[in-house]
C-alpha cells in the first residue's frame, strides 16, 4: 500500500513540462526512487491570487462592508447620545427627537390623528437616515458566499485544465487551482459573516431606537378630547 501511495505521489523529472526543474525541486523531497521526487509545495506562491477577478471583487466588497459598518455604528451611537441630551427647552439639531419635536411644534394646532400621522412620517424619515446604506450591507453579506463559490468552481476548472495540459495529477500541477478554489471559498465567507452579523445587529439597534422614539413622541400628542375639540 505504501508503494502504491508513493507511486501515485511521485513525479518523474521528464513529466514536468516547461518548468525549471531546480525551482520545482526547491520545494520537493527526493525519494529513494531514482529520478523521482515527491512534491509537497509547502511554500506555494500566492501572489497570483491578487490578480484573480473573484478575489479582487471580494476584497473590494470587504473594504466597502467594513466602511459601511463603522459608519453606521458611529451614526447610531451619535444619534443615541444626542437623544439622551435632548430636552424640549434646548433641542439639539443632531437629535432625531429634536427633528420630531420641531415637527410637533410646527403642527401644534392639528388634531391628534393628524399630528400622529405627521410624527409617524417624521419617525420614518429618521429611521431611513439611520439605516442609510444598511441595505447594501445586507446585499454584500448575502451574495459574498456565492461569489466565493464562483471562485471555487473556477479554481477546480483550472485544476482540471492543468491536469489535462500536463498529463499527470501531481500536486505541483493541481495545487494552484485547488489553492485558488479554497482561498475563494474562505474569502467569500470572511466577507459574508461580519457583513450579515453587522446587518442584523444594526437593524435590531435601530428598531430599539425607533421604539424609544415612539414611546416618547406618544406623550407629545394631545388627548382625545382635545383632538376632537380641535
């Protein structure tokens, strides 16, 4: 069995086409078989991955997603801080509650139902401002694994093409395609996992902010009798 494994793993020198044999044997171990080597390619160069379109797309998506994550987190944190500092007597322009309160003051003479509708519209506007590019972040998180899967398929295809061209299945022939396939899979997951996690956490944080706004704004509405008299 060991001889069978060694025979499959060995690569005759003459079967390495168009390759600098000394460069190949730099990462190979000579066996006791005459004229044969075992290639484990432990230091396979990966610089060619930077020129792969799938890897480049995932790299751009990763940078964009992290920029959006930090920007949205900062926006939500600053909004919450401004709301905590808000008072009707000294409104803060950056506070969503201040914007809603200004809307309430603008239509102070409106009936309860009309004012509630106007304030709901103001809350919706502030929620959209907090969400911003959150939808794009969700798209990146949901599509990145499929982009990585595309890179996996392309890498496997390249490995089979290399086998067909070299007419052997040595590790030195298929390692480049298999490595690209695995790196593309890992890259897709590395982009998707933080993007999806941040998307859900930010959506939950924004929903809590909206619930807090609705609770506070409900106290600003006139009572039912006052609305009817109006």
